[in-house]
C-alpha cells in the first residue's frame, strides 16, 4: 500500500452515530480503512479504465465543486460496468486510513444502465516536502475556479482526461456502503485508492477559496462489513 505523502492530519470524528445507529442504515459511508488489511489478488473483479478525453462542466454547488464528466471512465466490479457521471470534492477527506485524514478526497461517481452507483475515492494531499508540486490532473480544471464566485456558477472545459495519472494502477480498498450526503442511500459499491496524489498548496487553496467550510461527513460504523484490499497490478 502506498501512502507516502506526509503530514496526514488527525481530526476528532463524531462517532456518536455508532452508538445510536439506525437499525435500517447499517452500511453507511465513509468509514475508516485499516492499513493492516491483507491484499488479495484482483482475479479480474475490479478495474478502473480512463476513456478518451471528454468535455466537462465545472459547477459551484453550495457544499462542493462538481465536475459533470459523462463517459470519461469506466469502473468494472464483479463483472458489472459503471460509467462516470461526475466527480466532486470533500475537504478534508471523508474516508480515513487508520483514523487519519488527507487534505482532500475526490469522488468519481459512476452508474450502470440500471442506475446502480459505484464510486472511486482518490486522496490528494499537500506534501510538506514539495508544497509547490502541482497535480496535472487538477491542473485541467482548478485554474478556472476564479469563475465560481457563487452557487450555480459554472464553466465548460472542452476536454477532461483521467489518462496517464495512475488512478488505474493503484491498489484499492473495496466495500459496500452509501452516499455520504443526504439521503445517504445505501447500495453503493465503494473503491478507495491507496495511492495518495500530490497537489500544491495553491491548488488546495483554490478549492478552499470556493468552498470555505469543511465539507466532510464523519466516519461511520463498519458494522462488521467486509473490507477488501484489491491488488490491481
């Protein structure tokens, strides 16, 4: 597992939901991911495939920045293929590893023909040893954030691509969970990359300039769910 970017930070998560869990909502997200999970062979049951670059629309929502990015990538899990619809950010990260957050987490939301959802979470962090190291994936859309002055502002990019950034090569945690925003619908197939992406302080500040408040949901109880670490290489 790779988590080499330093300075993860520890926050106090409100875990009161664990003691007072709704009996009908037992598979909620996000969760804490333990680093001591033993990796297992992929056996062709998971893949993330970036497709040809496609246009994207970047929009200011009140609590996140969302990029509508249809058919930019495919997720295949246990023989079922999901196609990208959008990606959005949470800062700090919603998922944690051993109780520690990263600066930011992108959620790449995919759906299949029946409307079932699968989400890939990717961590981003400012490396204290290289705070000026720009992330080339973020460089495709972050420079336009100055256009997002208020909710509903948006702009269009002719091409957005996930090719060549290594998202498809990283090992992933796999588990069954939910949306992390209301109505917290369950039945979401979650994958969370173990490869932490570097970003610059300027890039992180650009997110915070648009969405000033922290926008993460505290980790939820695992409630005995299986958490697998899948080798993708």
